[in-house]
């Protein structure tokens, strides 16, 4: 048996353009994501706006292209008017989605200020649970309309005369889920979403709208829900959402690392559905996929807040295995960029997040680094690699390649980036790289994240247990180069020249 993997690279074999919006985040009024995470007025670590300086610095490193807000399940019971205006007049409320107390001290205007500070596009969710079409239009006017009408003038009265010009809007959240406030069936949701989308497009034909797809592919209504929603809303929306959280509840490392099979199947099904609906409707309009909630989630299952302010909910501490699954997920995004255009990691601080905070510090979790490396280097075109690899048998997914690979090519800079994951828990994996056509002159840099124990995690006591190491480059001779990938590792290979 040949234990060497081989990757053939040809910059003329292109899958599609890698949308920068694949590297987005998600911030929800849940647990300590907002209060005690992003926003902590009175803390010695906070700036004059109440934003945590250490958190903002780390978020700048991740460089999210967009951030989805304010939910999530939270949005289905949220009235945006409660979170604007003088803070001393904002109501304290029982928040039903996470059974917490919401102070409303952080709302739409604070979120816009936060996005401006990060240089990030806002992506606003609308309440389709307890509210609907009229409220969606009012929020849109508050954010985007010029002065001279009721809600735009209220924005100005609150100190923000210039429109925010929010481009991306989510028409509700997970409305297919029985757990959702205001849950409804597919046709009822689709009609409501269509009417809201129609009015929003009348306000501004350039806005980009995301309809609610299935909350996960395990639901009995999947993918029929998605078909119904698409057929009803097609001409008015630009994306349909996907949500999925990966876990390792069975403590089965091999199967966990093979979860890519689920990711690929999910995208394949949704891509086929998009082609079917477009064909059925004889439409010239295109709708794409927005994977606007994704992450590993299984360590901390605390979902009820006990009616506390900013309770600690689902504060997963991520390990090396989790980081490798995140890397394969991001590989999937690059490989399927022809149909997948938006993705938002859930969430950005404390709640199933790459950053954990305490009152006096923060930790960059293991999953921070794959995201950072992809955001930094996955640009331009996605390349259609020819990959051969030895395999192993995963209990839940069958025969699985040891090597998971994706690549990008930025013609403007001439830089290629290869993203390689060795799933083997025990053995190094030799990889032969072979360029077809024109080949770069050398590998300019290699970044590698790995370790011997899949359960190693960054903690406040050991914040740097899992961090990427930079390795020297090497020459590429006759279009060939060889690498040795350590067990349980993620490697980024950069070329140029």
C-alpha cells in the first residue's frame, strides 16, 4: 500500500471566486457574547465606548468581513426599538430564547459602531417570530433611509444622522425549528418572507436578502422546507441559509475528523436544490448559499440562563481535534465557493467562540488559528485539485482520506495557498506536490498547527498550548516539492515567484 499522498495543482483549473464573505462571524445576545465579551463598560480593559480593547485587538486579527447580529434564536423575540435611544430609558426584559435578563444596553447603534471600529460589514437579522413585515421595514428605514421620515429621524435624534447603509439582511432565523419563538411551517414562513423581501427590495433593489433554510439537515422537514421557501421567495432573495454544528459526543476521533463528509453532502444537496428550483421556475435569477451559523459545539451544553444577566452559556473550551475539524470545514468552503458565498462562524466571543474572556484577560482558542490563516491567505480563485491519499475507516462515515486539501490562487499577487489537514492520529503523512503547467519557483512559507494529543487546549493557565508555527520555505524543482505532515496537523503552504 502506498502511504504517500499526492496533490496535483493547476492554476487554470478553477472552481470559482472565493467570496471574502465566507470569513464572517456571528454575534448574538446569548450568554457572555455581548455583555462581558464584546461590551463591558466600567472594565479597566474597556475603551470609551465600552468595547473590550483586548477583544477588539483579537477580532482585528480575525478580520471578519461581516458579522451577523443580533441572533440567532434571540432575534425571534427581540424588538429592536428596545435597544435604541437613551440607555437609562431602555427596558430590562425577560429574554425567552435563553431565559436570561436582557438589559438592552447594547443595541443596533452600538452594533453599528462596533462594526465601524472593526471595518466589518454588518449583517442584520429581522424578527420573524413575534413580529414580521412591518417591523422589518421599520428597522430597515431606521438603518438605511435618509432623513425626513419617522424612523430615519429617530436615528438622527439618537445621534446618528447618516444612514448606516446595511447591505445584508436575514429574513428571520431557524423558523423551521419547533424551539424557535414563533415557529411556523414552510409555506407560512415563505409567504411572510416573500412579502417582507418584496418591500425591502422596493426600498432598495441592491440589498442582499437571506431566506431561512433548514436549521440542520437532520430535521424531518429537510430539504422539503428549503424547496418550498425557495420556490416561494426565489425572485426576491439572494441567499438561503444553512446552519450546522459538529460534535464529538461519542468521543470517536476518527469519525469526528471525517465530519467533512456531512459538510460536503449538505452543500451538494442544497446546490442541487438551487439548480432544480431555478430550472422549475425558468428563472434567470441566481440564489446562493449562506452558511451563517457553523462551528464545533459539544463540550458545554448549558443553554438556559436561569434569568441572570449575561449567564455563562455554552462556553466550549476547544482542543486540537476541534481546530482540525474547523480547518476541514474551511477547506469545504473554499472547495464549494462556486455556490457558497457567505459563512458566519458562531459565535465570535465566549459563546462557542474562538475567543474566551475573563474579567482581566482573554484566550485565543485553538479554533482561532485556522480561521485566522484562511482569512489571511485564502483569496482569489479556488483551485480544483487532483488529490490522491491513503484512507482510513471512520465508524460513522466509512472510508475517509487521511489528507483533506484545498487551494487558492490570487492572480494579482501571484500567491498560491495550499490548506492541508492530516487526519491520522498516529502517523506522519508524506505529501508530494506537483504543479501542472506553470509552477512557482519556491515555497515561500509554511505554517503548521498540530500536536500529539487531540485534547490539548489553550487555557488561561496555558494560553499558547496550541499555536501555529512558521517553518522555512523551500525550492520547487521541476514543478515538484515534498512535505511531511505530522499526525493531527493543519498546514498552510504558500508559494510565489
